[in-house]
């Protein structure tokens, strides 16, 4: 039996989706399709059967993220995950690479030069109670984003963590359930996105100048989500977690944030990332 490593394409999506179904991960086939659309992937195949996956996303010249590192349970212990990681990292040479590690995966990533820098909290609720929208403050307003906002939203996103993600922003403007912008004195000062994911809906990315503004944006999206499944992934250091717990979006997991190279560097504008796109894409 010979392992083959190939570039991932649309023909692999059904088998990749089946892998996550067996692991009881929440990803829909549409979530896999979106992830591949925005990035690149590699698969490991044996006799035509898919036995492993890895996806990665380049965000400008300096940063990349990596995720959906999966090896079929029946193929564990053969070094497939390590080979997939090495192949992906070779394609990302020169980039600072970030991932979110399970306890099982962390030892491998450490051997490959990744260093733990914190945790990302997964908060979710299966049937969200009614959440009132927090009122805007003086000189603040919230409106829906449009395609004309793409450039300024891409700039705010980059200010929050250094990554240049115009393709992501454009895709979300087209596909999200809701994409809202916070304005202060008539100028865009943050944004948040509600989109379909997994068992229901996810909120993220969320970018704002401070915690109060992040809560304002998130509450606006939650206010219409009573009795829905909602998930938010947030960096623990952002400080959004305690408030989410109070709302009933309880923390259910906290993977380790790991970086090979330099951690994300926010620009001097004060913008911060309070919600991730996903644990894989970050």
C-alpha cells in the first residue's frame, strides 16, 4: 500500500466531510467547501481512499493559518499527520503560521517548531435565550455592510491582527446572514458577522476598538437569534468570554493557540480581534 499526497480539490470534499462526521465535528459539507474556496489543502490517499487532510490559508505576505488537520482513526500511528504538516509548512515557508491545537495534536506541533501563545475559547448555546441588543452610545450607530465597504473593512480587519484578508471580507459580504458595521461619528469603527456554520450559526470575525464596542456588535447579532444554535470562538485574552458565559453561550472547549514564527501583530489603530472566523481559519 502506497500513500499519495495530493492537492485538495472539490472531488475530495465528500470524503473530507465524512472524516469530520466520524469524528463528530460540526462541519457541514458547505463549511468544507467554503474553507477550500478561501485557501488551499492537501490530502493523503491510499488506494484511492482519503485518509488525511490539511488546509491552510495565506493572509498577505507575512501571515498564514493552518487547520483541519485530520487523519482517519484507522490510520493513526503511521506519521500521516506529520507528513501532511511538513508538506503544508513547506508551501508556507516565510510566513508566520498560526493554528489551534487539540491536546492530542499539540506534541506534534511542538516538534515542528510551534510555540503555545494562549488559548481560544469556543462558546456555544443550543437554544439561545432572548438577548437584547445593547443600545448604541452617543455618536454611535450600527448599519448593514455593503460591497462598497470592502476596502475599509479589510483595513479594519488588518489593523486588528496584521493579516490582509480581502478575499475573506468580500466572500462574507456576499454570503453572510448579517454583516454589520459600527460607526462612530460617521466613521467605521468595527464590524461583526453572523453566518451559517455547523449545527446552526456562528458569529465572527468580530473586530472592534474595545470590549464595550465588541459587546455592542455581538449583542446586535444575538438579538435576533432566540432559540437558535449559536457559536462564537474568541481569544481568551480578548476578555469577551465571561460576558458570553453570562448570556448562556458557555465555554465548551479551549484549544491552544500555537505559532511558528512571530505572533499576530495588531497595528497602532487600537483595533482588536474579539471573534475568529473559525478555529481553523482564525
